[in-house]
C-alpha cells in the first residue's frame, strides 16, 4: 500500500485546490500515526467524507462530526475531524489563497532537494516555518511543521525523493 502511494501519488506536483485540500486532510489525519494507518482507511474515508470534498466538509455540523466519530471506516479522532471541517470552511471562502499559500513561496516551481538520506526536522525547519505561519494566519488548524512539510512533500512543492529512488 505504502509503496503504491509512494510510486503513484506522493510528490506529484498539483495546483488543483481539491487535490491540495485532500492531501492536507490526509496529513492532518496522519499526525501521530504511521502513514500506513491512513492508507488503510483511505477508501473508507473517501466514501464517508465524499473524497474530502471541500463543500461537503465545510457544511458539516458538530452533530455530524460526532456521527463521523462513530464510523469505523475512518480515523475517528474528533479533534482531527473537527479541524478538517474548520479547514474546509476556510478554504471554501478563498480557494485561490490556499493554492497561493502552498505554491507562491516557491514561485510555483517544484523545489528539488536532492536528498541522499531521509530528512530530519532540523533539515527543513527553517524552510517550512513561513508556510506554517501563513497557514495558521489563514486560520487553518493542526498546522505544525511536520504536518505542513509532509503536505508540501505530498503535493510536490518539494521533491524529496532520495537520489537513489527510481521515481525521481
């Protein structure tokens, strides 16, 4: 599962707001968990959360969130699900701003870090700090440096495929 995700989705540049938002949701849900857990629930989450539809999630109520927390097909963390709903409402108001906050700092061009080994937090902390601040200023929830950097990797803002990786 993880290899298929790595080889077909991870790091592929996208500027499409719904794809960006879906990737952000997956990273928010992943925080503190192995990404394999997210992938295990991905199909169920796509069904239950309407493929992470911005419009669908933006209109959910507190009661809806509690109902979702009982659905075994998804990661049932109320705080994370509530963050998805709040983030959807923010992105729905200005989708272009979300795209710009993701891509404008790199001038809409993928950065290739050419890593030879897995990066450590200290390797990217200075780079990701302005992104974290901008996302938080927009009002997005659960935007720590690891989550945001993982998001930037997932949507191809940074290419962190290691030099010995066949999918560079």
